[in-house]
């Protein structure tokens, strides 16, 4: 890392001829926005737009604004995406490829940042804040040398356990992921700053002793006494809001002992050379460790690429289903459009069929009534026939009785013909009655003759 120490213009001889640039660095959720806001109150040019890009008011995560240079943030994000190290991607904490700053794409972005700074910086204090800068310091060394800048580095520090909790609440990161990211950013900070002078501003001190942080900033930046202590204290009191502090008192220290150790060293590093050297040694070991698991990184990227491809395939399949549905809907619409042209003919045909159906229904009703009438008549005729048959049977029975009486009467020889004549008269009377069939007396057979016992064979 000697090359970066040699490139950094931190000697007193260089500072007089170089324009100062304040760089607020540190891990996300460590108070970098608050520090940038306070620096603006002190008179530094820290931002052109308090809210985020395209926003009129600050978001809920930073009610007072992010206080960033959004042009620089956008360039940083592009570089991270070049190497699949996006802020919210799983590979963000992996090491960058060797000599990544020499990539032509990175060189193009670096020229954009350089052009922005040349057009925007003046002779007074100019600064920016972006936690991503820690990971991209090799490129910033090139920008600093090219523009002959004198960096003034402010290192914002916060308890890694609280950082992890805040990332979990805002971005959904697990606590272990949040602590590891804090360690990765802190290791990169000590790796790239080397012998550079910096000022550590602890997040917790803003709420416990804001005057301490304020004094450190003014002394480190050699700020002029433009504001009285009373006015400055009042301004800071308005910016440091205890109701916006969301630390969980139940969370004390980080889970991993290594992270706890690095946090203790980082709190002393700006004024304790031994602590700083120990932190840099751990950072160098961490770099070696990252190189050892480079194969794991490659496997992870391949798996991530496969997963991304699978998601794309699923999206393509979903879109294909949607397209099929749209095609079917289009075909249905076309059929309806074609059918709309024949609407008059279809309506006429429907009218004709409806009339025919009504006529058929009327005929069915009429035939049903006729059938019922015929059934009633048939039933009545059947009953009348039964009555007639019963009457005839009664008459036949009466005639038989008369014949028996006649035979009995003719048994008297003195009156051989009386019984026959009497029976004939009675049958004639019955035959003349209304609704009676005529009855006839059978003639005396020629083979019979009357005698005292009635009729005997001749």
C-alpha cells in the first residue's frame, strides 16, 4: 500500500498550494448526514440539493436531508454496478478485482467526477459526504492528485451493533450482515488512509457532548470564528434532535469479538498512533483473507448469475403467458368485431326464431287442452257405457224371470196358451218403455205342442 501513501499529498509543503476538499467518510447509518449538515452550518459548501434526486422534501430515514453531492453519489453507484458491488446487492462486501481503477469504464466515470469538481469548486472550503467513497478511495487518490487537492478527512464512527440494528430496520439486512459491512468499511478506511490525517467524530457524542464534536471539527478544519459560541451552540442544538436518535439501549456491543476490538481501536486511532497501527494491521490481514476466499467469491458470482438467469427465464415465461392471454383477448375482440357487422341479420333471424317458437308453444298448449277434453269425454262415455250395460243386464234378468213365471203358468193344461199370451203382453209393455230395447217373444217352436204340463215334443 506504499503506492497510495506516496500519492497522497499530506505534507505541509503541498497544502499551501492545494485547494482543500472535505471528505466525510464512514459507514452508512453512522451520522455522516448529521455531520455534513453541521459542517454546512459552520459555513462549508456541502451540498446543492438537500433532498434526494427528484424529491422535493427529505425522506423518512433522514428527516433533515442527506446532505450529499448527488452527482458524485450517482457516479459511485455506477462504478459499484460495473463489478456487481451495488449497495443493496449480496456481493457489495466482496473485494474488488485487482486494479479495478484501471478499468476503462471507471476511467470514464473518474473524468466525469473530475470535470464536476473543476466546475463546482472554488477557493473556499468545499466538501461532500458519501459512505461509498471508502470503497473507492484508489480512484479518489487519482482525482486528488490530478486536481491538486488537499483532502481533509472526517471519519464518522458509530457502535457497529447500533449500525447493524439501523440497517436491519431501514434496509432489512440481518444483524450479522450489518456488522460485517461495518467491519468491511472500517477496514477499507484504515487500508486506504494510511498516514493521512483525519478527525474522528463519534455519533453518540452528538447527543452526549455535542460541544466536543463541534470543537474537534473547528480545530481540525481551522474554521474562522465567524459565529459566536452562543449562536453556534443554538444552531447545533436545532440540528441534533434526541427524538431522532433510535439507538436500542438493550443492544450493547457487537456479537463478534474481532469487530468489538476494531471498534475500540477506531475510537482511538485519530490521536493514538499505536491503536491506528493495530487497526491497519488488522485491515491488511483482512485483505489477505479476502484473497484467500477469492474462489468462494467466484462460486458465489456464478451462483448469483445462475439465479439471475433463472429469474429472467421466469419473467420471460410469465410474459409469454401474459402475451398468450393478450393474443386470446385480441382474437376474441376481433371475432366480436366481425360479428358486429352481421348484427342486423342476426337480430332478424333471432326475431323469426322467437316468433316460430311462440307459435309452436301455442300449438302445444292448444293440443294439450284438446287432449284433456278428449280424456274427459272418454271418461264420461265410459261411465255411460257401463250404465247401459248394467241396465241391459238388469233387463235380461227380468225377462228370464218372466219366462220362468210363464212356464210355470203354462203347466196348467186348461190354459195352455194363457201363460204365453200374458208373457207376451208384459214383454211388449217393457219394450215400449223409454230407453228400453224392444223385446220380442220367441215363437212356439213347431216341434212343440201345449199340454197340461206346458209344452211337450210332438
